[in-house]
């Protein structure tokens, strides 16, 4: 009676997959940082000008006055 055991090791790294995972991680991190910065800026604007001032500025930016 013989036992046939095979051990498979993966010694090669898929460079394309690793690179794309790294790039995706960097992209998600940068997008999250930009989103947090946008929320902080909006909160600061609301605190400084109030909701009415922000709405007037938004309408003025849209219609160009």
C-alpha cells in the first residue's frame, strides 16, 4: 500500500493581479480622502454662511449671476 501525496506550492506571483489590486486600493483611498475633504468644506461653508447663503451661492453659480 502506497500513499500518493502531492504538495503543490505556488512560487510565482501574478504581477498583473497584484499591481491592479494595489492601484485599486490607492484609488479607493484617494477617493475616500476627497470625499471627506468635500464634506468638511461643505460643513465649514454651512457654518459660516448658513443654509440661505449656501443656497443663494449655489443658485448664483448655476444661473451665472
